[in-house]
């Protein structure tokens, strides 16, 4: 166990208090260096279960385990001293009921130092959220497209169109009434996102939702152009690092094959091997 036991500078209460004041900034992170780069710029950093698809090559988030979340949560915690750390509860770790959810949420927080958990679901998860919050676990909700339910939703479709909007709105209301400090709205129509933002007293964090949400979150590898298997419409590429990385790898490979790397400045000593100190 190697939890970051530092008290985070930004707390769930601070995020809640930002509603209606200033937009909340968030990205996902899975590693220490990324978390370090985000710490000064994000209000909270999410260790999303998207890690399974983005870093582990899984076809969906369903195969993500508690152990994977803990490993990446610990790495991210080491990179943060200011931004709040929120961690996703993986599929199967909370849906059975409040006690199972508490056991696994407490483990995630204890072993990573995360200050809150995020879980997917609306009305059906309200009693679980209430149970966790009453026992000291800040919870972020997640409604609209809930990727852990793709098998019942029938894919990664926009949620809440036409009469489906009421269900998403009811879900966001239920999550807020249960005590969540914020709720992610994923892949819902803009007008619905704006309606929910006006209807609930907690910040809405949009991803494929609306600029009118109280905050935004993106998957970092999407916005940096590092994950290119597919690009949802709602992703804006702020960088093209995948292309740059592949070009660098190709240049390295060509230089190794041409014996151009390593060059003189990359090698040590010019003494005969017998005189070389083993510490060189
Ligand atoms: O896992 C994830 O990346 C998410 C998104 C909402 C950012 O939950």
C-alpha cells in the first residue's frame, strides 16, 4: 500500500462551491508525469476507468479491475499536491449494493489517497450514493452515456434524446439529492445538459454535453492525440503527440539501423576496456 496521504488542496466542498462561479477544469490521468503536468491547471484529476481502453488496449471499460484502478490511482496521487484526485469505481465493484460499494470505495481511497470516487448510474444508484456520502465518502455521479452499461445501452450512443431526456434529468436529480458533490454528463444533447445544469444544485461536468455545463472533462490521451483508435465528435485535439511520438520512434529505428545512434556524445570513455572503471 502506498497511498498519498497528503490532504488535497482542493476538496469536494471546493468543487461544489464553484457552481455558478467559474468553470471547473478536469482531465483524466493514469500516470505520475501526466498528473504532475495537470496539477497546476486542473481543479480535479480523474483516474478514469477509460485507462482500460486507453493504456491497456481493452475493447471497453468492462474488463477494468480494482487492482488496475489502484495501481494507476497511486501513480496519479504521486503527481498531485493541489488538484483533487477522483477515482472511478470499476464495473462490478459497486452495483450489488451499498455495502459492496462502501467496501470497494474505502479500499480505493485508502490505497490511493483519492479524495472521492465516481460511479455510473442515476436513480438506481441513489441509495448507494446516499450510503457512501453518509459514511464519509464524497461521490461524483455520472449519467447520460454510462460506458459500463454499453451492453444494455446498445453502444456508445448519445443518451437522452427526445423522451429519453426525462430519464437522464431524473437520474441527475436523484444523484444530486443523494448527496453527490458533482455529476458527469456524458454524451447528452446540449439543451438537455443546459436544462440539467439549471435544475441541479451541484456542478455538472460535461463530456460531449455543453459549454454551459459547470465544468468540462476530457480523456487526456484523446485531447493530446495519443489515443487514435477512434475519435468521438466531442473530442477536441489540442495536440498531435501520437504522430510526433511515432515519427520520433521511426527516426530512432532508422538511426540505429544506420549506426548513426549512439553518436559520440552519447557514449562513455575512450579507454581500452581493460582500463575502464566499472562505474563508468
Ligand atoms: O473513465 C473516464 O475517462 C470517464 C470520463 C467521463 C472522463 O469516466
